[in-house]
């Protein structure tokens, strides 16, 4: 039985930026290397959760390189992949560390699990004013089981899970954010070519394990780097909205 685990959902079949997990960011470090090492800072059991597609075979070796676990499951239905992973490893609580979030804030991740386990919540999420890319979700096994009850088929695309959360009527609370974690015009997630350029420039100047406060302070002092990809966030939100509209 594992009490708390950090799950990193990732796959190499992205259409906007194919094989983005393997893109070199700093020296020989790939984007997924950075996400894994930041997830390790939580001191939770870290699992790379990917698909059984051949395009994701390379992630098996990457997990071994970092001495973390790997779970392979559904390609399109990441809720099913999470559920099957939690069942296999007997995990009680899962911190979701999006494989696109190269500045995942491990401090927020730790706090979210603490908030989850000290309350009756099933899901800890964030308000809309969070710095994009700092944090996704913390969930109990019960929460993921409820989500899975609305998305059992491998063919269901659950890339955006907002509507499934509403359907499952989860007991939800919001992570309490510090001042540097909210209300900033900064985009810290990898979806577009401009995001790739942004992260390469950012990590020329900060360490891959620097905390969120250090990263935000640097970016506020270097707006030219922020401007590389900030305009892309509008496109990102529009794509999410369109996806949600297509879910019955």
C-alpha cells in the first residue's frame, strides 16, 4: 500500500508539439527529465503513467534512468490509466504532475496532499488565477474511481477532465495560494513551439530545481522572456473550452 504518489501523465502522440517530452531543454536534459526531477522533490512515490503505444516505449527507459516506476495503460483515456495505475500499485492519494509542466511547483504539490489528507475532500484543485503550469490536481483513490465510473472505455478522450469532475460531483476544495503563485501574467506549460523556446531561455538562467518563488521573481525581472509564449495561453484556453463543449 502506497499512501501518496506523484503520477506524471505523459505520451508522445501530441499533435500540437509531437514528442514534446523528448525535446532537449538544457544541455542533454529533455523536458520529461525536468518534470521527473521536480516531481521527486515532493518525496512521494513517483510513477510515469503513459500508454501502451509503441511511440511511448522510450519512456520505459527514461523511467529506469530516473529510478522511478512506470505504468502503461490507455492511450486516450487518462482517467482509466490513472485508475488502473492506482489499483495496480494500491495507492491511496495521487498528486497529478502534468508532463507538460516543466516548472511544476513541488511546494504546492506537497501542500495539496496535506490539505487533501487533513480534510474530507476528494479533490484539491486550483482557482483560475494560479500561475499556469504550477499545479494540476491532488485526488483520493475514491475520487479517481468516481471519475472512472463515467469514463470506462479506452476510446473515451479524457485529455481535459473538467466535465468529468462535474459529473462525478466530487467533494472539492481549492489549494490555498501564496502571493507569488497567483495573478501573474506568466505561462509555464509546454504545448507550442513558443513554449519550447521559452523554457530553453528560462533554464539558461535558473536551475531546473529552483522553487516557484525563485522562478517567478526571475521572470518578473525579465519580461522579454515572458513575452516569448504568453500570447499562446489564449489559444490554450480556447482549445480546452472546445474540448469540453464536445463532451456529452
